């Protein structure tokens, strides 16, 4: 079976949180819970005086990659609404190629899980 | 056209209204409420057979936003169906001010009562006794003068923020120096091919100066356009005391001391002029007063500026050289310029930088508007007649302010309100609040003083809003409920019309309660109070076509087009083609026909015609003794994605992003004071105090703190004296009244001093309380 994923270019994620809220609206997720969440690392100052600040949208155990939407040819809600356009949805094979072409990206292959 | 790889494509090419899975989908542009600047982002509203809004999505057909949407529009459904929203007109007796004793009435009763009161105050005290106060961003914001002059017939419109410290100081500076409304960074918004359009040139450098447009979309600029350009190769420079996300992606970041922008601007000009890095041809042909400017900025050598601004001299030199060498370069200059009494001079420096480097009205530089594509300012003004016009408050004292925006000088208004019947010229008796919640730490300094004066001395008031706000709860006898952006037909014009980008149709998709839009209320109320201005229109849509579209097209035409990019208005170097002056002559619309580096208009108003630096009124340098008691430099009001000023506090998904009012403090300072991250602290200035939650972060330098604005707590007690606990975390209580520049502009909202004291109390928001109250019912 073909695996699908989310490719996140965290060099450009501005932390607008549209992905978080678009997901909550799409899936009716209450406050205190998330389908995707931005992990926020920074700002902290490096020795050269520049600041590290990366925001990384991270799918949670609730993310089903918007199965209903993608079945209709739509983008997952987070990807569709991302203000910087730093997210892509696709097959792992396609996204892996994109990953090779540009650094500072991360590929997630989420699937809801139970333990 | 794809702007980014993940862009949605499923609905590309769909008409303005279509069906999908049993739902009716309406495409439109969003503008207010919820409050926002006129960016007009593309939305699709999905409505079921019962007429209920099911969901909102971004419209991928929109040429600028391409389906992208921020959290404030993503949550429109939670806003529309929020249990706290007011859906019908209401009234209350004056003795019940501050109490929740509202009673539902009809629009007819509301309009009749208002018209009766307007007539009463005009007859007994003169029309000037009616004071119309407005807010920002929402559609009603820029309609403020029209509400006063055209709709009710008083000269006294008032944006209440001390020194009109928002946008207008920049606009005034531009008007006087450049004869245009506002030089905006060019992001190819009006060009059909956008960034790939053959007319456009990608900027080599984007400078963010006192501006963070990503969360704010300031003045209608879609902030994330900067990311689109950055991804295509533009480099960034950030001039900002704070670290923000953009500054971490900038090659140059000048973290200046808050309030010292004019010194930095002068020093950069001095480098560019003394090293002859300027565009000689543009300076010779199109600038006035270059020699005088050169002489003046020579008084600000980089070493001096470095000391004033707390920067390294070599960083200032490098920034000046980089900016001068980049072709084209653009500066996005922000609200921080407005929020200091030396701001007009800082803005003058920025415009001089843009001009002498030849970046004015060139592709990828600073775009200025065609003279034939202006704002609607002035509607109803002429029909007031000369006597009433001469009574607008502050026309003698602050003509550069009052005559330009046709607003009463707001600091003088507070003085008059407090004086009541003893006011210098005349008393204010009736108050109107249209789209403003200025008691909630937004657009007013010293809001408690405003509150006390208005409650005591305004005899009768009405307010227009979506929500019961602390402002209306404290003051009004009638409440008129506003419809949201998906419930009415109107037009959004980006950049308040100052840049030739687009006009968008705000398309009605649903009806909720008995609410009306700002334009509709103005039209209907105007028909009763000032028919002279409205009876020429055959209906609301005729009014809209004139007021918003200058009869260039009808609303019905725009509705189907959804977005009209103003391609016909696009064009560069308009100073060569006569499209900047009403007389059609080449040049700029200034007395000299040139960009006035030496401003003849400033001189005429009694102001220094050249830029100069002035210390903030309270600072470590100007008031060292006070600074010992208040040892932090205070800056306020940075933008967040979740809120538009005071709006959004009762939308659970938004509140969750920023539940409590934060004050950023450097870890070194927090250690010294014994403040833990997340602990509540008391911030105090010589003018007032409030409590805020500490965010310990390197976002601010040691010695500087930044506080959020616009907080009130709609889940708390609505009645006086609580008023939704509006005074508890109200940062504007710390901002002084009437400490403004010579022209009446600019107050120190972003350059003050304060002390910080850790406290034991905890005021953390209970998000489950917010969810139970405002969220559960909607979902």
C-alpha cells in the first residue's frame, strides 16, 4: 500500500498556527487537544549572536491526514490553509525526493494509533 | 497559478457560488467583523439547506491569499454562532448604565430614538456636541469621519488613541512630504502574473522597520507575501527591538532601543549621502531640499546614533550600505513609527531613504497610489457648512492633524470630556461608539479617565458592535448589532485604497438574528438624520456602488468577479506620467512637485522642515531619576495571530493560543527580580499600573520589557465596576495622556518606562470555563 505523509519546511514555518486551528475546525477537536501542534524551539541566542527559532508543526496521534478530504482530491486542511505554504501532502516517495532537494525539512508519516 | 507547492487546486475556476455535496458554497473576500485590516482574504462559506454555516475554508482562487487563511477567519463559525453574540437591537435606561438590564427592541425603534436624540442635541447644544468615536481595522474604522459628518451631521469624529498613534501619523507624513497616501512595499498584488508578472521585479531586500506584518496584515498588506518573496530570493533586514520570527530569518537585525528610530534613520541617511551611495538622477530630478537634508543628517554621525540607539556603529554603516546597494529595496514601515512623539520625523527619514535610493514607485520598491484611485475621505464634510466645519475640535491648535483626517484632536477631546460643561469651547453631550472597544486597552491612553469622563458627562450614547463590550456596557443607552463578513454584501478595498491592489466582494451567505453591516446602518440611519447626503441613492446597493466603487462598477458585477485586481491602476514611475497629481502634470503632489526632503508643509505648520531626533519624554536618558524608580523601558502592543486588538477573547480556539496577557522579560532581568516564567507580575509606570503574566524570554533585551494590549475577559462579571475585569490587565493605563508631537501626532505607546514587581496572586485563565461558556454549544 502507498504511504502518504506531510513534508514540513520548517525553515519557513512562521508559527501562525493556522494548521492547528484548521485541523480543529475540520475535525471538531475541543480545546486542550490537537490533531497537529506546533513545537516551538526558541528564540535562543547562539554564540554568533544569531537566534535559533524553529517552529515545527507536528501531527499528533489524532491525525488521519484528512482522509475524507484527500479522497475528494483536496489538500489536508492544515496544508490548504498554511499561511507560509511550508507544508506539502503527498506520497512518501514524492516527498522524499523533495526532501533531498531542500534542507531544513522534516517528513512525517502519521497514522492514528492505539495502544 | 501556483504560488507555493501545497496550494489547493480542487476548486480553481469555480464561479462565485456553486454546490458541493448538498452544500451551497459562496466565494467572497473577508472583511469585518471579525476585525482585521482590509486585506480581503479569499474565503469559501459552506451553507446547508437550513441556511446554516457549516464551515469556512480559504479560497484558492484568490490571487493574493491562494487559499491560505489565518486563525481569525478559520474560526468565523465560532464567532458567528457564539452564545455571547448580540443578535438584536437593545435599549437600556441611563440609570442602568453598567448593568446588564438590556431589553430587545426593533430597528425602527432604535433608529427613531437615535434620530430624535440627534435632533435634540443639535437643537439644544449644537451638532458639535455629538461625539462619534470609532475604532480601527473593522469596516467601520475608516468610515468614522463619514459616520460623523455624513450620517449624523457633527464635525466631531474622534479616533481616541492619544496622538492618533496608528497609521495616520505615517499617512500625514507621506501626504506632506510625498503628496501620496502611503508608500507600501510592492508585492505585485495588483498584477495578474503576481511575482512572475513581467512588470514586477523581485526586491533584493525587504526591510521590516517597526513592523511585524505576518500576524497583523497591517493596513491591508497580506504579510505573508513577504515569505513568498523571501522564498523566491529576497533577503530580509529587521529593525526592531524585539526578536520575532521574521528577524531570525533576516540577514541583518538592528535591535535598537525603543523610540530611537529617527536617530537611526538620520545616521543611515548620513552614511548613504556622505558615501555618495544615493541615486543621483532621482535626487536631482525629483527631490527637493537634498542639500539641507545632507547638512542636517551630518549632525547625526553613526557613533552618536549608535550610542542613542544602543547599537554598534559598524552595524548601522553596514545596514545603510546594504540598503543603498540593493536594487530594488523596499521598506515595510510599521505602527512603531506612529507610537512616539518623534515618529513623524522617523517617518520622514524613512521616506527620505526610499527617495534618495530611487526606490519610490519602481517595481519591487515602494508602491504609491494613482491620484485617481483615492480614499473616500470627505464624504458629507462639505454639507456641514463652514460654521460647523470651523467647530471641529483642535482645528486651530493642530491643523496638520485635524484638517487632514477630519478628526477632532483626540487628546483635546478627553480634556473637553473631563471638563464637561466647563470645556474650553463647548461641552460634548451625546456619544457614539462605532466598532470600538477602546476602554479595553486598545486605542486610548488612560482608558479609566475616558471611562469616568464619558459615564459622567455624556448624557446619551449608542454603540454599534457584534459583542457587548466593556466600552458599550459602561456607557450606552442603545446597542445596534453588527452582522459579520459572511452576513452582508459590501466591498473591501485593500490598503484603505492607498495602493492599487484589489477590490473584493464581501458576499453574503447567511442570515443570523437581526443584524446589519456598517455600510447598511450608515445608509439607513443617514437617511433619517442627514437625508441630504443619502436621498440621492435609490437603494443600499446604489449607495455601495458610489461609496465603495465610485460607480466604476456595480456591486452585482463585483460579486461575480469576487476579486478585482486593479490592473488598470497599476503602473510604476507615475511621477513621470502625471498620475500622481490632480492637474495631470508630472511630479509629486506636493507644493514643489518633488519629494520634499525639506518639507515646506512642515515648515508651514510651524514644525521643523527637516528630520530631527528627540528622546522619548520618559527614558533612561531624559529622566534618569524617574528611571531609577521605573528601571525598565516599556514597549507595548506587538501583534498576535489570534487576536485583532481586543477582539477574539471569547473564541475558544483563539483564546487557547494566548489565554492571558503576557509581558516579555529577559531571563537575566527575571532572575534579578525573582520572577519565574509564567508568574504574574505588576507593571507600573508614573501614570498607572496593571497585572500581567511574565514570559521569560530572550525575545527582549535586558532592560526592556514588552507587554500585550487589548485584554478583557468576557467570561467574567459583565457589570460595573468589573466590566469583564477590564481594568485588571489594561496596559494602556500605564500610557500618559497628551504627550504628543508638535503636530499633535504620536504618543509613547512603544517607548515608556515602568517597574516590574513579582506578585503571589495567580490570574490564569481557566480554559475549560471558556470552553463551557463559548465553545461547546457551537461545536
